[in-house]
C-alpha cells in the first residue's frame, strides 16, 4: 500500500489583499494634483496661484486646500483683472477670498493702460493685454512658481506644455527648453529672474473637471448654468453687452437661455445655447460635445491657428 504525503498549502490571503481598492480616474487625477502642489511648496520659495473665478481655477484652489489641510493654503492667489469681468465672477472671487482667508494679489490691465504700459486694442478685447500686468506682478512680488489652470485638452499649444514649464527672465516660453518629466519627477530649478509655470490640471479634461465638481459638490458662479440673458451675435458666438464696446449698431440684442462653458474677458467669451441648469445636466452636455470650450467660445483663440502659442511665447498663461 503506497502512502501519499500531502503538501501543506499557504492559507488564502484575506479578502482585502485579494481585491485591493482600485482608485477611480478622479482619485488618480486628484492624487497627482495634490502631489504637484506639495512638490512645488517643498521645492520653490514664493509660489502663487492664478485665480480668476473660473471653474478650472476654482477646482485648482479646492485641490490646493486639500493638499495642505488642515493648514491654510501657504501661498497667495492672483487675479489678472481685465476690467471687463462678469459681475457674478468678481463677486464669487471676493466671497471665496474672504471665506478662506486668502491673500489676493490683483494685477490690473486698466492700471497698465493708464501707465501706458499697454494700449487698448480695436474691438475692445483686453485678453491679449493680460501678459504685461501678469509679468509685472511676478517681478514685483518675486514669485518663482505660478500655478495655472491650463489643461492639455483645451488647445494645441497647451497640449505641448509640460506640467513644470520653465519661463525665462522675460517670462517667455521656449518649447525647446522643456524638461522631461519621467515617473512624475519634476524639475523646478531655474536661474535668477526666471520662474516656473505649473499646471496641476494638465491631464484633466473638461469632463473630468465637471465630474470632480459634482463629486466634491463645489460651488461655481451662476453663469456656468443655464439662465436667461440679453446677448448679441458676433463671429458665431453669443456675447454679453458691456462697457467694453458691444454691441455695435448693426448687432441686435436678443433674450436667450444660455450658459458659459469658460470664463474670461467679456469681450471675447461667448455663451452657448443651453438648458443645463444642474451639474448633472452640464456633464451630459459636455460628454456630447465635440468642441473644446476654448474652441467653441473664445474669440481670442480664433485670431490664427497659432494664436495661443504666440501669446504663450510672449509670457501669457
């Protein structure tokens, strides 16, 4: 009779080990952004966060608060103020600064015009004029890192830019000087006078931003949701009348139900016809769209195919 010897087997791993918790796409994006904020705070001395009251800068501020909680955000926020802002957005900006006890730096386009640093453009748009007051504020406050809400899905020039984007002593961007970012290792070294633009939302899409807003229950300015407004048509977009110079005599004003996908200077930010009055409605609408928000609603990006890249080379966001 042949005896058999049984070989002991290792005990089965606990259920938690067999099925580790999988991070969702939003969890991964959030973790990456938090890591970027902490990396900058540890590596650079005088960061600042660009905060316009638009959805991307609002999400960016929310992530910065998470990154350093329970401590306060350890750097100021800066708004490059064109003077042609939506009132709802300025009210939101001021309420947010007061609520979270932030230090607000305002770089004023109007002050740059008054001091002859820049000139008003035909048509009234001040978006291209933001570069000079932005660079002046960076120099005055000696900021060495500037957080921006740019995303790669928005526009071709932004798709080419790294998370850490080196700017020279004139604030200019040279794509040939970009550094590799293998394994999420970021290089913030720079020479005196230079600074780094940092984009924590680089890998997010517009849809990711809205899903995150829904998950985190982040409040936004009311103009991001459908509402009735007096608008007029120009270059295939619905613009809001304002002190910037619109509408012209041949541009009739209509009452329409619209919302804004992106927020900028009133003179170049178009609205879209929409019935999306909730975050869930907006998510459905964005998921069905085949145009980025900048491509659909920003007149300043339509000047030429290289409009954004040209401005970035000069020091724009």
